[in-house]
C-alpha cells in the first residue's frame, strides 16, 4: 500500500502544469540507480541485529551482508540514511575504510573481490532514525504509546527506504534469498517481525532478543519491527500449498475482538489463491500484526491499523456501498503478498505493478463475496478518485514514485484489459501465471507487458502507453449516419487501437475496433437513444 491515502495526500497538492517538471539530485541517483558500486555484488543474505531504546528513540546494532561477486571491484555502496551513523565496517576480522556520500556509505574493501566468490561484510551502526511524521505515507520509525500508555513502536518506510533505520543495499532490484532479524527489547515488550519466530533469548540486562527467520526473498522496505504488548492468536488455513499457519499479533486488550474480526483473512486467502495462485510464503506463514499506523504490506507480517472495522477507516472509497462490506486493510495489504512482495518492481518508478494489481484485488474480493455486478460497480465507483495529474510511471533511476493514480486508474486499466480479453478463464490464468512465472522475482513494466501479450496473444503496448505514461484518457467520438455508426479514437498516443464494446443491436454489447481515422459499421438498434458504451471500459465518450 503505502496505503491508499497516498492518493488523497499527494494528489491534494493539486500540481500545476509547471509543477509537473521534476528535478532530481545526485543523492536521488545514488539511491535510485544501479551505480557501479552496487552493480558488482548481489545480496545473498542479511543477518540483522538491532536493539531499541524507547526512552531516547534510538537504536543500534549490526548487519552482516553475505554477497555474491559478479565481477572484480573494491568499492561497495551501502545505504544508511543520516542522521544514522556507521560505527565501523568489518571484513575478515579487519576494519574497512569508508566515506560518506550523503545517505550512501562507500566502503573500500581490502582488495578487489574475486569474481564468482561469496563474501561477508558487517556494518555496525547506531543513531536516532527519522521519526515518522504521518505513517505510513511520511514514514520512518513510529514511537507511540498504546491506550494504556505503554511503548508501541513500529517501522513503515516504503519509498523513504529501509536504510532510514538499518544499513543495506537499498534498492528493490536486489533482494536477499533469506534473512535473520534479531531484535532486542525490554522484557515487558514483544517484537514481531517477518517470517517465523525461531527463538526468544532472555538476557541478563532485563531484555529479550527475538530471532525471526525469513526463508524467502524479501524486499528491504518490507523488513519490519513491531514492538508492543502483543499477544498471539494462532489459526491455520488449508490452502493450495497445504496447511498455512496463521498468526494474529494484537495488543493484549484486543485479543477477543481480533479473534472474531480476523476470520475475514481466511476468506481473503481463499479468494486470492483462486485468482492469483498459491500464497507465496507458506514457509514463512501469514501474519496480521496490529500497528500504530493504518497499514503496510510487510511480507508475512502484514501491518494492520484499521481499528477492526469495515471499509477504509469506516469509509467506502468507491462510494457504492460495497467498500463498507469488508475490511480494506486486510484485503488490500494482503493482496500485496502476491503483487509487491512475490512480484516486486525493480525500480520504484514501476510501483504501479504493486498498486494497480493490488487495487484490483479489492474488486476481485468483492466479486468473490458479493458477485460480479457488485465488483464491477466497485471498480467503476473508485474512478471518482482519479486525478490524471502526472504519469503513473515515474522517471527511472532516481527513486521516484509516479502519480497516486497508480491505485485507482491502474486498477481500472486492469479492469479494462479484462474486458478486452473477454474471457475470465484466460484473465485468471494471466494473473495466476504471472505469479508463477515471476515467483519471488523483481520485474519491470516491460516484463509484465511481454507476459500479458504472450498469454493473451494480444498487444497491449498502446494500452500501457496510454494509461501509464499519459495523463489523458482516450476519447471515443461517435455519431450516427443513417443506419451506420461512425467512430474513432481521439488520443495523444499514436496509432491507439484499443477495442471497445458498444450496443450495435438489441442483443447486447459487440466489439468495435476504432482507430485514429473515422470508421463505420452497421447499426440496427431499434432506438438510437439506447446506444451505450460498456461502462467497464475506462474511457471518455463523446457524441458529435
């Protein structure tokens, strides 16, 4: 997510035409691109150890990075955002020299690393990380109190970056194969992180260390701390991958409420396994973790802050009523386990891959629970939130996000594609096949487009170009000439040729194939006033 309110926040800033020009800095390039100091090595494993101090909002620890060497080099870029500090960097029991370049740390190894080898480097760090201002949208570390005045701490750092609190290779394009997260907290608190709890160690200084192990690849911003007076509710779900362990970690005074409310998670899992395929992280279990913010798709530890209510904080984002019949955060954030966590965009510019498909998961869940008509009403209803302000795909290589329209407009693009495919068996196989083909991988927009075209034997290049790189919506112009319907597309994408359904007769919708130039077809509707364009296509319609 970084929740759906991203739209309401970012878009409320009503960008003017001049404000759409975006400038980027050296720091943006360091963070968003595969620099030479990143290119030569691939992360294999993170072994992260961190201890928190709630009294002064600081943390510290170390991260050992195991990496594979693609080609010989000696300068490593490791990211740790100021004001966090590096204490030392160690390799083979020797200290390494390093220099700061803003939020990047350039580490000089003792010698060029041998191609094809595997090495380890350990970064010791400490500091007072950026405190979240309005999480999860303006994120960082969340230092809160629960209603009984006890510490309640969490992380939410999508976009901002995991390096806001721990040192790592902070790019979505390189995920570790697995990871250990060891968190030390006062012994009256509990830490819940990703994966499975392997052990808890009680220390002599009145602290406990929780050791979590993630058996699957994980993107950096998903790595999470959740610290509070948690109690665990255990359950299981029999899914496509066998028995899936479910854990609901909630504050102690919410156990009874959560035990009932979180039963929706099983319905969600059944629906999404039908449409998307097997839940991607059976080894790591599925968890919902109560959080002091609205929610985030933290892999196998989905952050939940919707107050055990329906809708989006009691609101229906579609305005149709259907959005108040299910818990938005359980559905949307869990949808990211397939799109965002299983399939991850290499570059933040392609964040639409996460958000458009996950937005559409809301429609599919509505369909699973309330039927096709309800689902189609829901997805058409959310169009009221589309701004068409800036392109959905942002500039590449600078850690930039595109328009918040990646949610509602992106979801409506997928809904439009579903209408063009015109076969839900094929559409379902596209979604399921996508999660199999790109299982635990990072991808680009081109990867998704090529796969979609291959699976459907259609060409959606112009559709992607129109909806993802433009701020205009294609307009279908038409008029009647006797018994003929004449029609064409008006759009700023050259040779835009998307088919669309209209009523040409009294029997229902029929495809027409508009292009740039006027075309015509026979029209036999009894009454021309009954002419309609299928509203499930997200387009403008204009009679001239």
